C-alpha cells in the first residue's frame, strides 16, 4: 500500500513537472516589461478581439454550424496558446481553410442524419436537430485533430510537415479559398443548397446555386455586395498606407455595427425575409466527450486538418519570429495547437490555427506578447457572456461577405504560377496539380493526392536528372556547363560529364544513354567489334554486379580512362563493401575535384608525348605528384591511352 502511494506521488510529480516544462508562459512572463508593453498589448488585444468575434461568426458558416459556436472557437484556442505557444504575435483561432475542411467532413457525415435520409440509427438518434448533430461532429473532428497534433509534438516528429512544400501549401490554400467562395454563395443569394461532401462537390454546389438563381433574395445579395465592396476598398487602404496609419481601420467592425443596426431598425427579417444570425446562446456549454464513431469515419480528414493547421500557423509564426528576432520551437507549437483544439472541441468549438489577417492586426497594432491574445480573449468573452444578443439581427449574408473579404490574399496566389514557372518547372507543376486535385477531389482527398504527386515528382527529378557536359572557363579552375558560357576551354581528348542525381536502378538506363550521348560513341559497340566480348559482358550483368561497373569497364576495355570526382569518404567505403573496385576499376580513378583530375590528365598527356627511357616503358608505372592547394596525389600510370573521361 505504501509503495503504491509512493509510485502515485512520484508519477504525479513527473506529470506536473512535464506540464510546467511545456508551459512557455512561465519562461517569458517574469521578464515582461509592464510599463513599455502593457498599453501596446491592450490596444492590440482590443483590435484583435473585435476581428476574432467577426471571423468566428463568419467562419462558423463554413463549418455549417450556428454562428454562435464560432465564438467558442475564437476564445479557447487563444487562452490555451497563451500558456503553451512560442510565437509572440500570431492570433490563435479560426482559419477559413480549416473551417472549410471541418465543414466538408461534417457535411459528409450529416448526410446520414434522419432529416436527410428519412431513417434513424443509433449514432444520430440522440440529437434533436441536424444543427446539434453537426456541432457534435465538428467538435469530435476538432478533438481528434488536436490529439494528433499533441501526439506529434510529444513524440517530436513535427518534421513530417516538410512534405507540405511551399508550392503545395500555396496551391492548396488557393483551391480551398475557391471552395470557401463557392460555399458562401448560398448565404449571399439565400438559396437552399443540398449538402455535397463527396468528390466533385465544388461543381455540384455551383450547379445547385445557378440552377435556382432566380430565387435569389435581392436584399441579401445587395447587402452582401455593398459590404464586400466597402471591406475590400478599406482593406486595400490599410495595406497601402499601413506605414502611415497608427492602427488599421477596423472596417469589419464598422460594417458589422452598421449592418446590424440597419437590419434591426428596418426589420429586414420580416420585411425582406432575410436570414439572420438568430438566437445567441449566453455563456458556455458544459464540456462533452467526443463521439468515437466520428473518429472512425474521419481519421483521414483529421490528420489532414492537423497537418494543414500546423503548417499554416508555423509558417506565419516564422515570418514574425524572423522580423522580431526570437526563436520558435516547432514541436512546442504542435503541442500548443493540439491542446488548443482539444479544449476547443470539448466546449463545442471547431478546429483552429491562425488567420493571416487576424495575426497581421495583432502585430501591426503594436502587440508585443501573447498578453495581447489574452486581452482579445477577454473581448470575445464579454460578447459570449453579456452582449452577444446584440448580434442576433445581423444578416448571414453579411458574415459571408466578411468571410470572402479575407480571401483576397489567398486568391491572389494565382500570380505565383508565373514566378514558379521561371523559378522551377516542377514546383509550378506541383502548384497547378495541387489546385486541380483540391478543386476536383475535395480538400482531404485533394491534399492526399497532392502529397503523393509531390513525392512522385521527386522520383522524376532523380530518374531524369539534368545531365550536362562541363568545360573550363577562361583556363581557370572553374568548370561549368558548356551551354551557359562563351569563353570555354576543353582539353583535347577529355570529356567532363556531370550527373546531379544519385545513380540507382530507376535511372541507370537514362544515365547510360546520356553518358553515351556526351561521349559521342557507344563503348559496347566498339568493344564488340574489337574482341567479340559481348557474351562476357552479358555474363557480368547476369551475375548481379553493381550496374554502374559494367559501364566503366566498357570504357576501360577500349582504352578510355575514366575518373570520378567529388566522392566523399562514406560513399567510397560503401563502394568497397559492394566490391565495386576490381582488377579493372581501381581506386586510382577517384579525385577530389574536377581540376585535380584535369591536372592529372594533362601531366599524363605531356609525359606520353615526351621521350622516356625503355626501362620506364617496360615498368609502365610512373608516380605523379600533383600539388593542388597543398594536396598530394600518387596515381598509377599506364603508357598507352587513347581518351579520357571524367564523371562528376
């Protein structure tokens, strides 16, 4: 009994010490400069809090849950990130792309609800309405996404996000922004659009919208267009004059106040039958356990949400960490985001990361630390507990317009295509195919297909490397591609061939053909004509020897010297283990640099054309000492030779 108590006490101590070690707040709060930073953090927090409220309400529409639940998603992540996050400037909370991903999975599962199918089952019978079921599904998805992020952070394997390249993330967020745009059309036109959660949903929603466009509510459409136009204009003003404006103009807040007042004063809901936010719950709901059935059906969606959420948040955090010169910890960021989503999901929020526009407000208004995030959470808390009812007359079309107003930066990423085409054709192809996959297949399947395609391009890059023939520039020790320079010098009888990719089974045929093209003849054909040794070479190939070795032997047997340069020591050891070297292929073919090999060839060539004693010819071995920046080389010399070839 005593031993059990001691073990329990020690376990509690270890658990508490681990939690304390992961609580980043304890490391920087004692050094907080109260007089210098507090006022800036308060101003920044209030501005960010107002934006968080509006974005929470707007992005809840993307999740297809009642707008009030967006306030929970705006509150809890900010509070949790204060304790565990390492970035001083990002604003944790709803992000439109993640909201759309959660919404897509929610819609797919909601199709089994009795209201949609006409039948009931055990997983849906406990929910009085479709909205309640959607809230549960979104919360469960959020919690599982948080668990995945937390596990990756604890296991310190956050490096998996490197498989989401910059071009892939750009193409994915651009396509996701188009999904957001299409999903908000039903609120702007106020149309009844059936849910589509399978591939090709993008086109199905468009068809549903335009097939009933004559049913558009003109009041909602006009209001949304006015709000979208004004918000876009003032966002452009904020961007162009950000150095002159003390704080960005809070245009979303201003338009929300005006739209709410006009809707309430003229009773738009009754006069024009517009769709409004409706009843706002006061306070918080009690935390609830997730639904395990939802876990089983959305594990793939949750993993994609976890990865995209971390990739976006960490990339934004890196921008501000470089700007303000402070360190970040990727694994700690995973832990912070994971805990944020777990707590948010428990209280019926939905998955979050960081919105670029909201983080920009927090940083540009003078935010110094995450105390600004705490102040913004307090602003959201006031709305949840006290004044949320004031937003009940607000039109949903206004929230849709505010959501679309935050997509400009993502939609402008289409201009990346030209830059990527000039920079790297493969990166451009990844961007285009990612965008197409995401639009056609949906967010989760599109992301999986995009990652697979990106990995496939890596195989293509190594399978079809850009080989080249090098030459000397201006008779210096620099060797570059012959096609790129004018003043090039080639030593007579010497070819320098460069292959920038590792040689393996998938590209050995391509490498062989490029090598023959560079040299200008096939050594196998010459060898066959000389000594009819084709049968012997085929026998070597059937024995399973290293595939590069026969190529070198073919050149050596027709008296063409081959040299390999730029090989590190570890690779030489591996070649020895694979029995790469034999009586024909010797270690003397290895050189550190191209110029080292060229000097060796030049000295051999000069010596072969000079007079020497018969005894030297009989011995056939001369030691050459080449001084290349202090390095010494002793090379075996054979008197007869016809050509040289250097491989790098």
